[in-house]
């Protein structure tokens, strides 16, 4: 089992970056064509902000903005995303994703953006490490495994185990316990999820 996984091991070295002076409409077209919901705004190589799909849509829907050819990324961008160094442990990314309530962390080296890590990347890496740990643990012979209740029936399958995105345990009444996972609506890595209409969602999306 690997316990020394670093940011460098899982980061995407190719990421979508735009500048503050780029046209907002062109940035939105880039999001659509590349199938992403976040662009990194850079000035030279330095990350100076981010542009999420919701922020871009809100800016375009403002009165007159749709027809304004001068609308730029700089007018709609939000503050820079959290940053980590490539050689930091992966757990540093997970802590930032949860504490900052974001789904992307920018990897910087010498102050310049060199990659990104998403919540799904961090969760997938954690899942792989967990699988390695399970393989390393001796498994009791079948006959030694407790059969449970008096009826001797097999334990019911945990419905949450089929979805690595949520990694939350589901109780008998269908509710999800407050465990860390990725919201199936907004994609953010959050400390707790709730089962709503068959989806594991965060508190913000549950209220929408």
C-alpha cells in the first residue's frame, strides 16, 4: 500500500487557462467545447482568479451583457482557487477541497500554475489506496465469517458502495450519514452528503 502519494502523482499537467482580457463569450464557448465547469485565470503564469460556469452564466444573463462584445473574463472571474505545491502530500488537497468548499485546487511551482487537481482525482486516488489496504489485510475463511442474525441470511448490500463518488454509508431508512464525499449535483467535495431523490447531494444543492 502506498502512503506517500503526492500532488504530483495525480495532478493534471494540462489545464484550461484564460486571461482577464479574454472575451467572456469565448471563455464560455471554451467551457462548452471542452466539457469543463471551471477555467483558471492566469496573468503570465500566475493564477489570479477562476471562472466557474455559474459565474459566467450569471454575468452573461445580466442586463445588456449578452449583447455586449466588451464583456471580459476579468469582469466575471472570482478570487483565485487554493494552491498547493507538487510535492505536498495528497491529503493536503483533500483538506483544502473540504475546508474551502471548492472542487479544484491549482498546483503551483515557483508561483506559476503547473497543473490542477479536482475532487474526483483526490477521491479516486483515495479509493485506490483503500483497495490496496484491503488487499493487504488477511481475510478470514468463509466458514469463520459470522452469519449475523438468527435467520442466517446474508447481510443486505450497502447501496452506497456502488458509487465511489459519494462514498457515504446509507442507513436502513435511506438517509446518508455525514461522511465526506463528492456532491453528485455540483461536484464539490464536502464533509457531509444527504440522499435526495436517489442522489448524494450537499447541503447547498439540497436547498435548491
